[in-house]
C-alpha cells in the first residue's frame, strides 16, 4: 500500500510540475542581426553590446599603453 502511494505521489509531482515555456527566438534574432541598417553587427544587440564594446576597447587601450610603458621601463638602465 505504501509503495502504491509513493508511486502515485512521485508520478503526480513530476508530471504536474510547472514548466516554463521558452519561445524560440531564433527567427527574431536572425532578422535583427541580418537587417541592413548600417549598424555594425557587434553593436546590434543594443545597449549591453555597446557597453561591452566600450569596456573592451578601454581595457585594450589601457593594456597596450601599460605594455609599452613597461617595455620602455625595462629598456632604460637604472641609475644607481
């Protein structure tokens, strides 16, 4: 009797669990990214893409400058 009750309970909770319906957004994303509107593809995602792009460019410029500074610092002899 307990096995039957446990089986019924487990079947009920698994089958009646709420499932989130996820819409297939591929077609909409394809339309967005393939649109010929003059915006570069790396910025077509919106404001988040613009922030990520600017942060990446800032880190790249800072890193390049720091590398040049360290190379010049290493190339110059230290005066004792």
